[in-house]
């Protein structure tokens, strides 16, 4: 037995140290960890959510509605914004530091010394053990990257969800949309319903073919389940059995209408498996849903809007929501992006709607330099400046802004998480080290 860590700080520092092993695809290490602990995940109820954007929002909608229906609901998501324990929630309550420390110690005892797991493999095993021991009625598992060889793919869910597909993580997943679709389609299981919000015809054909091969019922948002944007950004939903109108969403942004509809489509399929949910529980759950760092208002006069969009499709959706749903005199952009992202495309999606751009970076090793961002944005001919530290960039934006202006902070979940801690340190306390 390894020496036990007595503090959360020691345990988390050890776990973060596994990041040096990078990203490795495959299910064997996660399966081996779980087998050493008695396969606690086998026979439990899950919802598996993959896709490019919207996974967390769809999961949050589903989790809140199921909680409203009286169920004990686990949710595993990544990355975290501020605290490591955010990744593991039951009925929206985070795992405690003491629980995390105990699980890390336990998992460490079954690691193969010469072939330790990656950080994500270890955290996925933690989630599955935690939810099993806490006896969740349903646990929502968000795919980390891809799907086919993602550590979360050791589960057998009641329903599989693929939100949408766009180009991302091409070094790992492939350069073509169909390559990425095939990896994400790897979560499709024998006989298990798949519902998707994908819109590209070639991707839809691919998913349909994969479902036919595996005898998995195939459902599409926009065909079997339809929706429309109602008055005042409400949702009207027309499903296979349920029709609901004027549904209010707790998450802001026009793109959340589609995420809300996809969550209702998944819940309809869940109801076919015997989980009962009333229309009133759906209505209340949608309204009460919270998912920090996504179209989140954190200040007034000037309005400060934070959004963790970090790829071109998500940033384009953010820009559309800003133009359609906000009124302001000037838009001051604070942006920090990871160096492995499509920086040029991200900047082209958001910088043109700004009046002034501040290029910065969060305190994170993979963040692109602000100078790189400014250089990439040069051809867009927007006024702006480089402020290397994110906290100073936020102060600079507030100094520049008048009460009727809008400050938008985006480009990465790491950027948004650090901004949340700085703007409201009491509510969003980071790990204490």
C-alpha cells in the first residue's frame, strides 16, 4: 500500500502530476482501475453525452430536471472552471475535498506503478466509483475528447447523446468532419438509443449507419423531435409524445434554445426506460438550471458577460447571441485562448463585433501569448491592446468602460474561471493552494 496523503492539497498535486502523461486514448486503463475496485459502475444507470459544443449545458438541463423529478443525479464534467471538485456533482453539490482525497488515495493503491493512468482516466474512474457508492439514481457522464476511445466509454448508458459536430482537436481526432464524427459516434452502443443535434447531412448519414450496424434507435433533433424559439427567448418543444410551449430557460444565449430542446429529447427517451417526469418538473427544471461560466452576467453598469466558448463554432454562437440579445453602446472584448486552438478562426468570429479588444492570458501553461493573439487579430483592423495578466486586463476593461458598455470575457474556460474568481472571490473560491 502506498503512503496515504493526509491533505487535499497533497492528493490533488499528485493527481495533477499525472497530466505529464498527456492524452492517451483507450479504455483498458480505466477498465483495469474499475476492475480492481470491483467494477462498481456495472449495472448502474447513465446518460452519456458527447459532441463538440453544448455538452455541459445539455447535461446541466437534464440533471436539474431529473433532480426536480426527485431523483439523485450525478454529473461528471470537464474541465473544471475553478475547483477540481466541480467535476463531480450530485444534485448540483460538489464532491467534498475530503471525499476527493480519500478516493485519490484509494485509486493510487491500485495504479500499476510502471504504467500509471492519465489524469483524465483517473478522474473518470473517481467519478464512477463516487456515483456508485453514493447510489445515484442516474449519472450523467460527459465525454472528455472524441468518444470511441474516451475513458468515459466504459459505461453502458440508458441513452446516448451527441450534441453537434464541428472541427476540433484535429491532431487527435482527424482533419475531416467525418473523421471527428466517427470518433464521437464511437459512444453509440448496441441497442441503446442515440439522439443528436448534428445538422450536417454527411454526419447524420454516418450516425444513422452506425446506429443501424448496432441496432440502436436513431433520433434527430429537428426531425422526430422539433422545437422553435418562442417569444422572449422561450422554448417551444414538439417531441415524440410531449408538446410544451413557452418554456423558460435558466441559461442565457440563443444557442441554449437548441441545447434545451436536445435535453428534452434525451429525457423523452429516458422516459421510455421507465423514468417518470412530469411536464411541470420539466418546466421548473429548465428554469432553475445553472451552469457557471456560460453566458454568465457578473456585473452591471457596465455589464460584464463571461462565456467559456473556446472553438470557432461556439464563439460564433456567442457573437450571434450578443448581437441579437444585448443592447450596449460599446463592446470591450477581453480574450484569452489556448495555444492549441484555432486562434485565427476564433478571433475572426468575435473581434469584428467588438469596439476595443484586450488580448491577455490566464495563468495556465497552455495559454497562447497575448502577443500572438494581437498579431493574429491584426488584419481585422480593430483597436486594441495587449495586457499580459488577465486580472489586469479585467481592470483595464472596467477603466475603459462606461456604464452603458458591455465587457465580454471569452476564449477559454480557463480564462473565464480565473475571471470569475477575481470578480467574485467569495462565491467562486479556488482550491486553497
